[in-house]
């Protein structure tokens, strides 16, 4: 199979109670069909769709309960057939799976075997909310498509080669080694894809570009990339470290956890739920959707205004650190849901930095444009960009490259 030949790759992103998927050509980027399975294993109200599928120019829905990931994928395959795409027939080159944590073991796209599945399961101690769900999606797809190559693409892979000083926590080295404790980083597929797009947009070889990428969605992370290689990132052992997020706290004094255990009697599970599900914007303002946060701010809600201030403060702190770490920066790029769509966040994150060569053009920044673009003035010392991420395309291309 040649690099330019038309082909189809199914990309699957399995969550604990959901499956997102796309069928696309990794060469052209053309999406033939896509959809989402929701509320897996949950009771649902009659008429509430649990599967929404878009293909063949039509929308298809399934409104029955979905018992597990295998049942969800069976429904998806049926909807693919109804929309004119028979996945069990000829033409499907590979299935690419997003896997959140590869640990020290996996840092390249990997052909799935029984041993690989077992190793991903063993890494669930590092990503208990994500890897088990990823495994369920992989195993279900393998049963339904036994003759199609399955490829795992790891969210931590881009940050595997972080410099020792950036990846090491200052704790007892024997404890760290025994339990796999280091900074792994996440959203790597997005950071790698976007940084490559930035180099193309600038018309330069990635090896000559120093850049900061800000992946701002419900989950949020920042990266410092020197010459195409990540040298730092905000997330750590887990996706909890770093920026303020929709429901995650980001950086917090570890002493807070000890304090809660000692004075509030909170156990590990309660603290885990607090930091991962009930913190961030949700913990501060009661909402984790930026659109709703903006509406609350417009009504004068003090909690929402504080939440936004904390969010921007943390973002600017990482930005400043990476400017110093890189020394010379060619581009700062916003991506993901908030980064691509919220002009106010972009303006506030970079406000007052003209003396550092960083300026946002108000007209460019607020233009209704969803393409990759400059939002800094022409000739700016540091290019400020908005580049839509496309993790599905990156996964499809990685899978296609491996099976070739």
C-alpha cells in the first residue's frame, strides 16, 4: 500500500462510558463517517439517543441502552452498514486506538497483540480512569474485526523523551523507580500534530522552530517544544497536574491533600473525586463549560469572575516559565475547544506582553475563522497562532504509517 493510495482507517477513542469514532482517509484527511456512543452501562430514558452516527450525508440514532463497549460497537457497525460503509468488508486498512497512558513501555504507535493488551492493562495503575476503558474498546474491536490490524497510539508518547530534569520529581529515587513515578505528559498526540502544523504555517523546518503550544479544552495542557522535540509539559504522572481545567484542579500544594486527610477525614477515593471531578472551573464557579462561565461573568457572578481570573493566572504562569526555558520563541499557538474558539481567553492570556515581542491583533483574533491562522500583527517578533487540532487524523496517520 503506497503513501498516496486511498485508504480507510477507523479511529476509536474509548472512554469509561463512551466511544468516539471516525472513519477517515489518513492521506487526504477526508472523514467518511463519525459519531459517538454515550452512557454505556447506564440506564437511559426512553427516546434519549445513546448512539449518534453521521455518515452518507445522513444522521442515524440508536436510543436503546448500551450494556458495554462491545454492544456499543456492534450498534456502531450496524449504523456504518446502514450509512453505506460495511466495515466487515474489504477496504478497512486498520483500526487506530487512542490509549492514554503508555508508561515507560510504549512510546511509538504499536501493533496490538495479546501481550500489548496485557501490558496496557498493567499500566492502568497509572491511568485508572482511562486505560481500562481503552482496553475495552480495543478488545471489542478485535473481536468484531479479527482480520484488520489494530494499532495503539499513546497520548504520552510525544513526551517520552523529556529531558531528565523536566521529567523527574524530587522524591526518593528508589520509591520513584519502584512505582514508575515520573512526569509523562498527556495530550501528546495533539501537541505533536499542532506543532507540525505550526511549522508548515510558518513555512519552516520543524527542527528550526521553538514554540509553545497551549491545548485548552475541558482538559488543558501546555508544552514547550524546541526544534520539534518536547522539552517540557504541564501535565505529569497523571493528567491532573498543571493548568486549571474544567473539573480538575491542576497544580496544588501536596500538603493540601495531607491536610484534608488529617482534618477532614477524607480518604483517597474522596480526594481523588474532589481533585478530578469537582475542582477546576466547576469547583470554583459551579460550571465547567466556558460558554456558561462567560454567561455567568456577564451577569456579574463573582465566583465565575474569580474562576476565570485563576484560570488565566495559571496559564500566564506556565507561559512565562516556557518563554524562559526556551530562551528564544518563534510561535505561541492556541488549540482545542477553548483555545480555538475563545478570543477573550487568547487576548487575556497574552495581554501586556508587547515588550517580549508578543502581540495579539484584535481584528484577527476576533475574526470568525476556523482555519489555522495568525492572530498576531504582520511582522510580529513572535507569531501568535490558532491551529485546530485533529487527534483523529494524527492517530489514523500513525496507524497507516505503521502498517505500511
